């Protein structure tokens, strides 16, 4: 640990008061609480003996040594274990990856979407490959075409003139290149 990190631990410890519960995470994953108290002679636990330690972190480490714990990490009051932080980070990474994928798909949709409907040959070529057509209107009505009959997915057309976007989808229903008519 650097001097700055130790100084921060000492600052937080002094701000937290005279009795604190720290935790020691052992190499086998067990989390063991350690209560440290400040007295005139320094910081103590029930295993640190008669001499006080300069910081609560030192007292916790002395306690772990006396208990013969193999220390993986020491957590000050309120600090999360590394494993929990890594789980939270994994969830955040998944959310970021999903957002990036959605943005990439949106850009792909913009690249392949057309206002002009496909020709009969283009329409049939995509269906023959197992693909689908998705149409979206500017009033948020969405249809999925797997044959000549559309299936409404969202919204409901209210009869006003709307702009249609035609989007080709592959068999996994992901945007794909505009089909080439045979």
C-alpha cells in the first residue's frame, strides 16, 4: 500500500470514530469481522496485545497475523469486497456492450433502410433466404413481413399519410444488406 492510501485510511478511520468494524477477506473467501477501538495508546483489537497500533489498518493486520489468517484483502468500514465490485463491473460491462450493440444495429438499420418498397423480386429473394422484412412508419407502427401478409408488432395506423421505411432482416431477424433480385 502506498503512503497516500495509508493516509486516506487513517483519515477515514479518524472520521469514523473510536470503534469500527473492519473486515478481513481470507484467501479462501471467508469474510471475518474485526472490531478495532481507539484508545490513548493507539488502535487495538482483542488480539493485538497491550501495544496500540498507529492506524486501524495496522491493528487489523496485526489481528489477522495473531489469528493466522491468510489475508486476501482488508476492508475498511463500508468498503465492498473486490469480488462484489468485479460482479458489479461485469453487469455494467454487459449493459455497455448491449448499448453499443443497439447503437451498431441502429446505424446498420439506417444504412439499409429505404423509403422505396422492395421490388417483387427483391421481396421474394429475401423471403426465400429465410429473411423477413420489417417496415416502420413515422407514427411508430411496426410490421414484420414473412410473406405477403404483414404482422403488426407495435402501434396502430390511424389513417394519416405516413412515411414508410423498409428494412431487410436476415433469418436471425438482424438488419442485413438489401437483397439482390435474381
